[in-house]
C-alpha cells in the first residue's frame, strides 16, 4: 500500500500555510455542514454549524465567500444556453469525437469508434432523439421526466440530483477543508483510516492511489472488508492515538462502518489507558464522521463525542458523492490540491451544459453506453493507464449500481486481462483511458497462467486489432491526473444519461437490501442460539480435495455428478454458463497481492476458455458496488464465490458475533440471494490457506475447461 509519496506541483498545495490557532489539538467536537464557511485563520476553533442549520444546501443562507488566491486548471466554461440550439446545425454523430471545437475540447473530448454501421446508425438515432427532446438541458434543469413518467419515481429522483451542484458548491468549502487538514496535521496525526463501503470508500481510494500523500500530510488507508485478516492488516500496525479514524456512511446505519468504529473505539480506549499522559481525553477526539443530517448523524455511534461530523447535502446518493465531503475530506488529509481538482470538475460541468448532445462529453458518452447495451454490447470493458487505473473501481460501482435493475443494465468490466480479438464475443465494448506521458499498461503475457497464451503487444496495439475486428472502442485522454475531478463528473452525467436510454431510474438500488436482509436473519439466528451464521446445514459439500471444498446451489445439490470430484463438479457448474453471460468471482477473503494475482490468472483462464466477460470483487465490498447488478440486472450472471477459514478471528466489541462470523454470514446471505433469483452459484471454500486453495482451484478449473 502506497501511504506516502513526495509532493509534486501537480497536486500539492503550494501556498504557505498559516499556523493553526492555539488550541487546535484539543477543541471539542464540531459539526461541519455543507453551505457553511469560515475564514481560514478561524477554522481551527470556529464552530461550523449555524443554529438551526439542517445541513441542507438549499435551505441554508450562505455567508459571503472568503477565498484565498488559488490556482485553477481549465476553469473557464463556455457560454452555453438554449438559445444556441435553434441556430446550431446538427453535427454528424459518426465523427471521430465529441467536443470538436478546440476552444472547448481540451480535457473533455470523447472519441468513438463504433465498429459497425448498425452501431453508428443507432448512436446517431439516439443523438437525434436526445437533441429533439432536449435531454442535455433537461438533465441540467433537473427535469425528472427524463427518467420516468411515474410521479412517485420523479419525486424520488428529485431528491437525488444534488451532485450536479457539487463542483460549484464544494469549491466554497475549500478553505474550511484545507484548514481542517492542516489542523489535523498540527494536532499530531500521522495516518488516517477511512471506514466505509461502496461510494463512501471508493472515491478516497481512487484519489490516494492516484496521488499518494504529499510530504508532511497523512498516510491514508481504506477499511472496507470485514474479514478479520483484512481488518488486522489495515489497522493493527498503526498508533491508534495518532491515526484519524473517519466513519463514512450516508445512512449512519451501515453495518460494516459501525463494526469498524466499535473496533477502533476499543483500540483507542486501551491505548489511552496504557498511556496515562496524553492530549486526548476520550476516543471520539481521534474520530470524525461523514454522513447526512438528521437521522443519519443520530445513528452514528458516539456522534456527540466525535471530533468532527461533516454533514453532506442529503440529495446526493453515495455513488454520486465523489466530489462532496466523502472524497474531499480524505483528500484534504493527504494534501491534494482541492482547487485544481474541483476546477477540473467545474470545467467539465460547463462542457456538460452544452445543449447539442453530440458535443456534450457526458451526454454523448451516456448515449453511446446505453445504445451499445441495447444492441447487446453490454459488457463495458475498461483499460486504463496504470497511473489512473484505480478509477475503474469507482466507475464500476457507479455504472453497475445505477443501471443494473429491472432485468437490464450495463456490466462494467474492470481489471480483466486484455486479450486478442479471438478472446471476445460480440457483447463487448471497450473504454480506453489514457494519461499524458504514461507508457500504458504492460503486456500481460506472463501473468495469465499456464495454458493461456497472452498477447505480446501492448494495450493500444490490441485495441487497434479489436477495433478492426468490429468491437466498439471509446477513447478518453487525460492531460493530467488532476483531470480525474472532471472524470468523476463526466461519468456521473454519462451514467444518468445511459439510464434514460435504458428506461430506468439510475438513482435507486432496489435489490441491494436483499442480501443484507439474509445476512441479518443469519446473524439473528446465531445470536439467539440457533444455527451459526457460517453453518452449512442444508448446503452440503458436493466435493472436496487438494484443500478446497465445493458447496453448490439447489440445482447442483439436487442432481449428482459423474464421480463427485472437484473437477467434475466444476464442469457441471461451467455447463450452466449462458451464451451472453458474465462470470463473476466473489471473493469473501482478505485481499493480498498474491490473491490478486491468482484471481487475475483465474479470470484470464475463464475468459480464454469460454470467451465470456469476467468480473471480480472482494466481499463484502462488492455487495455495495456490483451487488445490485448481480440481482437486478440482466439474469445472465454466473457466480463463483470464495470463502476461507478464520484461524485468527477478531471480536467486534459489544457485538454478539465476530468479524469472521459477520463476513461468513454476508457470504451465505449473498449466496442465498443469488440462489433465490435462480442464478447459478458455486462456493469454493479455500480452507486455512487461501493462496494454496486458489492454486488448487486454478489447476482444477484448467482441467475442467479442457
């Protein structure tokens, strides 16, 4: 994990910092609401929540903006309005890129190659419809009829469009955020942990993996796994009294962050008892929370005792919250240049106000995504340069959770090994994200395992071959890593537009609760003395060998294999792959580099032998990302679930079960939910040694696939 890199002029804060006010290290808890602002010199001690303030961006009266001089990147936004539309001639939809005007194209252009006349014609038709029906203007005007004619759905959507204001609104919060980050440094903190799931953790992860930490700022770690091994690896080597613990939860009730906070609270209490002389009096002084106002903040344990509580605008959903406190509070701790990040987003928002769909970098991308999905090319495969490849995890959640419902959806494919044209079916579309000055992804011929020939050429040469073979390729170029601020905004607009193309509400998640309900039921049964959460009664072992065991769903349990071997049971499961399926690996194990590599090899093997798209995610993290798509999207998924023993389990202080029992219940709850949707799922229990188990599985799969 890269905790710290030297600061660079791209993303560090160049201006000298005023010293924090006296008493910054021992002030009481504060609540910081969106829409409040104080001069930088006062930030160390001035309460940020106004009397009667609800935390709502719309209802509060904002004080005058006090801004220091700042550096911006492409801040200018062209003047765009509806009056332009009647005089601008329609632009042909099959040209190479959107944003063809050099004055507005920098950092925003999308280049499309649709691969066939059919796809080009369908995109042109979609652009024409969007032009005639004023989609770009309606989106920016918050016209909820763009997505539904149902008044109830429209009312719900109206409460989820605040992300359109985020670049402008949170720019006014930069002095407060930078003052917070500098005050935390001055108080003696050296590291920070963000404990959250899905949208609450993915944006901070992208920013830290892309930019690292500026010298003198805090190292950052993300805690989003309930596996006891993962919890220990994330927190146990850090000084709890010098580590700022951030609980990020929109609802305040999310199980995982509450468990993480309970663990952290006890660790800090023990450290305080062991060190009688310390600046902190109670654990809340090393903790902050990011949540919504009202019931959400009230649900955060010890919320009145925390150092800070940042209240986000409640009309911004978790997966659309990258440019809010969710992303910006952690960014302030690592020394990121918030001015430039939000200036990039603000510039992209200006481009996305362009009423002509073909020239709008967000709307045109969304039209392409939705149109290709309707044509059957619904496996949107991302290939990014290594410096920015963590962005794929964030956009994976955005697309999967937004579009995967009511039997339709776009399946984002992130970090799958890139192969030659013959490795793919006709359900693919590719997105190439490039960064100025990058050498691009390295050839992967040596990482795909035995029996899987890897191409020797690089990503761009392969994409040219894929393009010639008729696969759609979408290209986006970033001139600077800070352009990710604009990419957050572009992909939010694109995903909302794709939802309109698909005829769904991109802001709800109707199936997310199903697995959670099963998990709660299993844990409640255990707490009341019933069956343990990880008990496999009713889920007998189908086969075992080489340290792994297979547990099947009802169709596998009710029939029998030829010889009951691991290889035979794998063949039976493989036989259930549909022609247009995606193959999803769900790893309820702690992530490590060795396990990452093994999963990449297994994905390469499956893709090579079946020509199907593959996805992979660690549980329970993926439940808050692709889980909605798995249950609510096209019923074409094929699932391979990994679990393991917990030789060193970890209690959750004050809870009636351990972290190991929690993740086991989450795995079983998701297994049962998939089974309830008649989706094929097989569990591979890797035993006490997950690395050895993955190697054994890889060998068995190679034999089963022939």
